[in-house]
C-alpha cells in the first residue's frame, strides 16, 4: 500500500528540484550575459545572483515545512519562491537590445514553466486535496 503523504512529498521534491535547476541555470546565464538579456537598466549581475542565492533557501524551507505538515507556511514560502521562476518571462516586457539566442529563450520559458508547475502543485494541494485540513482533524 502506498503512503499518499510520502508520495505527494516525493512529487513536490521532484517539482522543487526541477525548479531549482531551471532557476539556477537561467539566473547564472542571465548574470553572465546580462547585456544580452532585456531588463531594467538598474539590474546587475550581482543582483541576479543575489536573488537566486536568497530565494533558494526560501524554496527549500517551504518544502521542509510541507513535509512537517505546516501547510500554510509551506504554501506561502513556496509561492514566494515561485516568483523567481514565473517572473522570468518578464524579460519580454523590456525592449531587446540584441536578439536573444535560442538558449536564452529556452531558459526563460523553462524557468517560467517550472514556476507554473510549482504553483499548480500548490493549488492542487491546497484547493483540491485540501491537505491543510489534516492539521485540523489531528487537533
């Protein structure tokens, strides 16, 4: 018999892992080739790397809270972390200085998709499965 709680934790771990990989790949590429990515003039390579360094523990901590059954805190932290990914397509709102490569477009959309996948998991967990209710029934 399968432990559904552990199974959902494994799904979230896979989603978080893929999200971390896509975000680090995109943000490192963004920092290295900052002048080729469209974005605000005030954004620097240091800011890009700092953002991913600060946000990574937020996502990991969100996963840990989820495994501990602290769902609302987990949902908040994971939703906050998802901003690092779902914000990637914002590059397209700024004028392009130079044509972006296929690699750059791919990293932007992969990161955005992974962020949507994480948000999808959060919506499934909170609104469909209503896992947060397991806390109420345990009390």
